[in-house]
């Protein structure tokens, strides 16, 4: 019985909505038919649309609206677009055209004219409750008596489409990408983001001609605007997707860039050094600030939000050797101190800008990440001393081994002597930032991780020392003082703390790592012979963990 009542209630509400819309349709809406007249003829015949027509004509739309192509035009009356406003639009169009702004990027064309014209025929009825895609790509609501919030006075059916006469100009709503350049408080980040714009040739939209020397000659070449940076953060210019973006005001942006620049001081020999020093701190300031609403539905976004730069849960272990590394993912974003706390919400056509003059993003949870160089990754090895050391062997930990989930990446490498000499090997440390304090660890694996049946005599510790090498500002290799000896615990996966180090130059993104670690055995022949130590080091990984500074540091 309750289910029947709910259905009847829903029917009653729907009926009221239908009656309401139908009443408005009958009372306020009129359909006129002019037969074979074009849209342009209908527009120019109506004196109350003269200001709109003057803008269309000055911007070269007459021929388009006289053509056989079908359009839907929403024409604002003179009361909503006066003569001075129309002349201002015409003047702006001319200035942009004379300054070489492409027609499709001219704001009068894109934000005014194409905001009132759609391709194809879009008729409405008393049941219409929809949105249509305008020529500028915007999706604008259309129902039985309004277009966006503009009341529809009447429509005229034409030979090449439909004209709706509306009582208000429909404002252009920018998308997230477009909004960046509209707010003067965002000028610094906007200049950076927009510097990555480029025009890409689109053969699908271009008109092909003859083939000359095996290549197509295009009669009309069409290009589309692209932005390389958005490939990294998300297509915030896409009208078909929904994004939120936290955007720092100029004051916050400048503070972040000034701080982060010290982390990307490359040595003077690096190609494109100046470009890297400029670009990477700004990318760091944007890291983890864009959110796809597809991946963050309403039911979960208040509990936790996942940015477009976050590594999905199932990929974390492979990437970081742990599921706990939640870089660019934030818990309770709307709570006090959360990443969205205190930000002004600005609605855009494809989502929302979160204007932020406070900034709760933590660099240790965005770009300043733990570096884990896996021992079983062959790229980690730089070289071995051929006189004292065998080529490294790589061991996978069996799934039924009790250490399986304790060994990062489920594998390790073995640094073993080739004779009686002490073995030594050099390992690469990639993507090190400059002027960052790193807590450095060498993680050693017990012998039983490779074989649970290994003899007791092999379950002994090893002893080693480490030396860190880096490039100075002139690109010459230097090293920190060699460490004292360290002894491993053979009963566990042992994270041996080497020390806290900071490097004067960065190697982030370089194809050849500049920071290297020499690990050499300090076990004597007699120690190995009497069974108290082994010269073999089973290397799980080398970890560089950014040292989180507090007020007491």
C-alpha cells in the first residue's frame, strides 16, 4: 500500500509540473511560421532585434545565417542589448581582429555570438527540460519557456532553423580553464598555465584538397587550441567533464614559488637549466590541486578527495612499496584545516574554482615525496667493483614466505664477494631535490626471506659503510664524508638509518641520476670465517625520506 501511495504522490507532483509548464506555454509562448524565409531574413525583419543584428553583421555572420546549414538562434531584444552595448561589442571585435586574434578566439564571437547560436534545429514543447550545446561548446539549459534564465517571448520557424526571441542577454559562463584569466587575483598562475597553449592542426575538421607528392593539400586548415600542461593535471578546459580546482591567489602563488624554487637548483651544466628552474617550482605549486568529479562523487568527496595526480590505491605498492603513501589524496577536505577549508567557491561551466588565499596543501603530501630505490630494480644499480664483487643476483620473495609483505616490492638484490675481498657496489638515487633534508636509510633483508630453510650459520648480520656522491654547482662530483660502520639485524627487515643529508643541486627528472651511494662491506675474512658476520648484503631498497620540519627543527 505504501508503495502505491508513493507512486501516486510522484504522479501528482509530475502532473502539477506539467500543468504549470503547460500554462506558461499557453499563456506566454507563441510559435510563428514564416515558411521559406532564412534566419537572417527573420532577424533583420524584426526592428526589436536591430542591435543584435548589427553585431552579427559586423562580425560576418550574415552569410552564415543565410546559408543552408541549420541553426537555432536565441536573439535578445533591444531592451536587453542597447545600442551602446552593441557598439561596444563591435568595437571590441574589431580591435581583437586587428591585433591578430583568431576568429574562433575572438571574445565577441566566442562569448557573445556563439553563446546565442547552436547548430541544428532545437524545437521545444511543454515537456522540454533539457540543455543544448551552443556553438562555443557551452551546455545551456532550455525548457518550455526559458533559455538559461532568459524568458522566451516567441519563436519563428525558418527555412534553415529556428529563431527564439528572448528578453535577456545570456551571460557567458567560463569553464575552469577560462576563469583563470578572468580573475586578476589569479594573474600569476594564469600566465604560467596559458604559456603552454599551442595550436594543433585538426585534419578531421579541415577541408582536404588534392594529393601532391603523396601529401594531402588542405584547402581550409583548421587548428584547435591545446595546452600541454593540462595533460598532467586534467582537461579543465573540457566542457564535457566536471572538475574542481584549488587556485592560489597571487600572494599565495608567489610565496609558494619563492619557497619551491630552492628545491630545483640544477647544476650549471644541465641543458635547459633556466627553463627547468622556472617551470618545475610552478608545477610543484599546482601538484594535487585538480579534482575530477567523476572520480570524486558526492557520496565520498566530504570524507576523502582524490586529485588527478594521485596514484590509485591498487598501484601504490608497485610505485612506493607501500599502500600507505597517499600523495595528492586528502582526508576531510572541507573540515577545519582541510584543503578546501576557507576557499571561495566559484561556479564554472564545467565545475568549480576554489579560490584560495590561505592554502592548506602540505608539500610533503604533494610533490616532496619519499624516494624508494628498489634493490631488485636493475636501474638502481650503477656499477659493481669487478675485482671484489660478483654481478648482482636478484631474488623474488615467495608469496608463502613470512617476509613477503615486509619486503618492499617483494624482492631484493644480493651484493656478494667474488673472492676474499670485501664487495662494493654503487647505486643510483633518482629525482633528488636540492636543499631538502633527506633521512637516508639502507633497508637490509634477512637470509630467510630468500629461503626459509637457510642454515643457522647463514643467519648472521653483515656490516657495511656508505658514501654519498653528488654534483656541485659546476657539475663536478663531490662526496660527503664516509659513514661509520653499520651492522644489520639478521632477524628482520632492517631499516638502517644512515643519516640526514641535503644536496646543493637537484636531479629531478634527469635521465642520469647524479646522486649515488657507494655501499661497501666492512666484514673481515676472519669475521666471516668464524661465522659472526657475512659479507653478503641483501638489499631491499635505499630510501630517501624528506625530513618533515617542525617549529622545533
